[in-house]
């Protein structure tokens, strides 16, 4: 009953404030104290009792009253930090001020005229040591930082303090009160629900203060500094180091499973999870800056960000171990399998974890090298592949797909990543992919194939990135399974059909990527890749067709006509294609988004050429030129091959007996290809679609100017197709395999594989070409993309309370599926 009266009194005070047409005097403490002294149960009450319409009405009709309310709230927080917040009443007033500001501030940010309000000074405010008035924003951030280490409120009481000895927050050594053991702090303080809940409220307000970026138009936020983040992460915040350490340790030390008692999350309230989520979101926001901006002003600003500075300076192995183990433990949490359904707690903040991992790798190269130094990187790889495979059909999770692929692109630029992928894949995470026995490289290729062939259409800009990752790792892959080999050839077969190549001016780039993959493996990892060699021999007609691609106008036009006819074929032809091999046990098919699901728009994906820079991992430039010259010389000596029609029908009997359904899918899938508008800013200014049974690259026919392939255009890239190594290999091996099949009457592919395993091409292939790695490089486009994605995730994840819901956000659009 008492709680109901409290809510009623608070609601009356809100109505009284919003209906007053005359300004209320700032000295009327009896009136203003109504908003801070009532004992409300939680933050949700403030969102229920203060409707959005009334906040906007107060902003428009009684601006002085809104200004006074905010000033009073900040003033009380500042006083509490001065008085050490000793009593329960003071603590309740602090929580009410924090929750009230969390409710009101988004509506201040959404109005351009109000946005500078907190950076103004009001009469009677606190003054700094120089005697100058401190802006409200700085006073607020200082108070939050002080109260984050307030004994008996957010942290435990120090040893020296007692009932009559309260510690002064202005002189307290907050490094002794770091929230959790980990980086730079060995003591693990006791966890009390009261402290954890209060910390969460403080961090929610901090996140709200930083969210001014949401109310700037995309592109504008790139030129305007977020003063809230700049001040909080600067040397003017004397608690910067303990705050940074508390945040990262809180996240990385969290274990949602605990002792593993089944259903414990249903029996007990976990106060740690909301704290960890809020800490993680505040951490990634404070680490946001422009890595690619070379402007001196921005560079100085980034150097002043102590959080980024502290992150980049972490160097101890034990700290790296703590962070990596913590992140991998949380990322693998959704993958945990138990015999009791729903018995294990599942976290939902994996997107924020991936952003933090990205920022760690990007800002601290020593951490990146530590990750790749051992097989621990696979503990991050598997969850990423699980999440992007699971999200491939859900258009509301396109951002998750991008961040996962961007991380893999960053990792693939390092040699050690490709080497680590050779470790056998034994942990059977239930994924909706074909069963296979092989390595983590096989897993990556099979998942990428699944994404390309059955993913959502908005994944088009990622296709270049997916194939670039495979190219980067290909020189180090010792053994590919038959399943992965078949998938690679399946993609080449799909991408190399004439009408698909002629549909868009950049579709041929995909073929170049795949040919580079095959060349790398043949030249550098021939021994042990008998499955891929066998699959190439079986599908040798694909390479012959590429070599004999028509370049004359009538044939090109005929290919385009065939494409039009193929689009008119019935759906039945496509539906008759056989199903995928059996998926892993316990796997669920990727689901589309539920109707009504909210999603946010993303910035344009940067062009792949701007995201990567080419580098050679080994020889010097002189050596590379010699190798290239030698390769050209050997290429000239290669004689033309027989066409597939001249090969004996008896060759490779295993090819006849092997199932062909899966390999036949690409053409049938491509028969449904249709024109799509070219999305702006996508790789190569065109896009690729993989929607259900359809696989297609955006057709520029849908744009204002119709794309018409010409003879010169086809010839310009056809003569550059890197087919020499593959053709030479086929020239050598096909007759040998044919002879064995005829002499021994082989009909079993295992015998052919055994022969290929013991075969050699030493001295028969062209001189190995130099390995070309495309490394990720920071740029304006990816910075803008990450910022938009990060705030979109934070917007959607904060639904209890819905801090920014129904406010005029401008950084992205909120859409309902």
C-alpha cells in the first residue's frame, strides 16, 4: 500500500510540473524534492510514471522548469559525492536522481537547441580550482565517477572506515576499490546484490550521457566530437584508470554458468549479468574513435583518450590470458550443450563481445599476436562461425554477420591464423551444415558456402570479404576434406557460367578469388590435398569452359538471351534438386526474423579495396620479380590441353558413381537469377544475392544505365585468368589417372585418392607464384560502419528500461520487419 502511495505522490508531482505554465523557483526545495525523495522500487517506475509526451511538452512549453529539474538532479549528485553518500536516504536520493536523468536526457539530446544545455553553466554552480564555473556535464560525470567507488554504496567499506569514520570520496584511492580482480588488480572483492544493482544504474546513466551520438545524422558524428566521452576518458577524470580496469575485469571475469548447477538461473536472480552487459556497452563506447583519421586534431583527441591508451598498453601474458579466456568463455556460452533442455544460462550480449574483441585486436597488436600464437584463437573462431551461420537468414542480424566476417578478415591477414586452422575439428557444435570429418579450415569453408548459397539477400556486400578470407588462408591449408573441396568447386561452377559473368561488370572478380585459392593450394600444399586435386580433376570441364569463354559479340549476346530464358523456367526444376547431406545432430535450420522484430539500418559497407591492402608474407621484392618472370617463362612452355570431350569416357569411373546432385545445384540455383538494384557503397559497387535457392550478383540492368558486356571488356580480364598452374596440373595428372582406371578397372574413388596422395608435381608446375595476402586496414568507411552498428546494438539491447525507445534517433533508422 505504501509503495502505491509513493508512486501516486510521484505521479502527482510530475503532473504538477508539466502543467505549470509559470517557472517554478529554483529555491522552492519543497517542490523539487518531491522528485528525489520518494522511495520508488526501480528504474522502470520512472519510465512508467514520466511519459515521453509529457517530457516533450515540458521541454517545449516550460523549458525553464526542465532546466531546473536537470540542474537540481546534478546538484544533488554532486553533493552526495561530497558527503560520501553515508545514509540510506542519501543513497535513495542518488538513485532517484540517476534514474530520473536516465529517463530525461534522451529527450534533451533529440532537440538541437537543447543539446548544448549540459555544457552551459548556471549561477551558484560548483567552481573548479581556478574559480571558473564547471559545466553541468562535467559536474555530472565527476559525480558519477566518484560515486562509482563510494564505500557502502557501490563498493565494500574499506578497512579503515567504521561507524564513525566515513571515507572522503574526494581523497579516496579508487584503485583500491576496483570492482573485480583481473588486469592490474589481484584482489576479488565480495559481491553484494546491493552494490551490483547500484553500479548498473550508474552505468546506465553513463551510457545515456554518451548516447548523444545517436541523435546526430550519419556522417555528421564523424566530424563532431562527443564531448561526454572525451571528458570522461581524459586525464581530467581522476578515476579513469580504476574505471577502465573495473569495466574490463567485470566483463572478462563473468562466468554465467558458475558451478554448473542445472536451472540455477531460474531459481536465483543474477545481478551480475545486467552489470556485465552495461559495463561492456560503456566500455565499447568509450573505446570508439577514428583509427583511420590522420587529421592532427583527431589524432590528438584519440591520444587523449586514456581508455584507448590503457587498452593499447596492456602487455602482460597473464592479462592477455585473462581477457582472451573471459571473452571466449562468454562467446561459447550459447553453444553449450546439456542433456537437460534450458538448464544452462544463455547470455545475449555476444554482439557487444565481438565489438570488444575487434577493438582489442585493432588497438593492441600484441594482443592480436597473442591470440594467434596458439590454438586459443579457435575458441573465438568457432563461436563466430556458429553465430554468422545461425544469423544468415535473419535480416535483423545482418550487422552480426558483418562484424563476424570483419573479425575473420582481420585475423586472416596473419599467417598464424591460417596455420592454426589445420587443427582437427572435434568439438561438434550443432550447426545447420553438412556432416564432415576434417579441420577448422573445412568448417570455415563449409559455413561460408552455406552463407553464400542460402543466406539473406542483404549479405551481398560480404561475398568479396568471404572469398578474400579463404584466399588469405589457402596457402597454409595442409588437408581439405572432400566436403570442403566439393563446396569450393561448387562455388566456382556457379560463378563461372557465362551468363553470370556477363551480368555485371565485376562478377568475374569472384572467379579470380577462387582460382587464386586453387593455385595457392596446388603450389604450396599439393601434398595432402588429394581430395581437392581429385575434385578439380572431376570438375575439369569447369576450367576448360573458363579457358574457352566466348569473347565474340554474338556468343556473348546469346549467353545473355539464355539467361533470360533460364529465368522463365519453372520453380519445379529448382525444387527437385536433392537436399543437402545430413546436418549435424541437434542442429536447427537458420530462421528468418519473426514478424514485428525491430532492426536498425547500417552504414554502407566499405569497398573491399579500401578495407584491405596487399602484402607478401615472405620474399623480397627482387625475389618476387624473379619468381614472376620464371612463372611467365614456364607458362609459355605449357602445351594446349585436350578438351574434356576428348577424354576417354572410361576415365574416372568414380566420377560416374559419385553423387552429382550437390554439384548440379549451382546452375539450377542460378536459373532463378533476377535483376536487383545496386546497393551504394558495396564492394566493387555491385552486390551478390543468396536467397533460398537463388544465388546471384546484383544486376546493373536495374540501374539507370544498362550494363552491356562487350568483346573488349571480356577479353580484358579473360586473358588475365590465372589458369596456367591448374591447366598444367590437369595436363599431367588426367592421363595418369585415366591410365590407372583403365589398367586396374578402378571404380572406387578411394584408390584414386591413394594414388594422388603419393603423386608429385615437383618440376612439372610453373615456378610458384608469390603469396599475396590482403590485410585489413582501418579507414573512414569501416569506422562509420562500426559506430552505427555499435549504437544500433545498444539501442535494441536496452529494452528494460527502454532508454531510447520512441525518441528521434538520427544516426540510424529503426525498422520493423
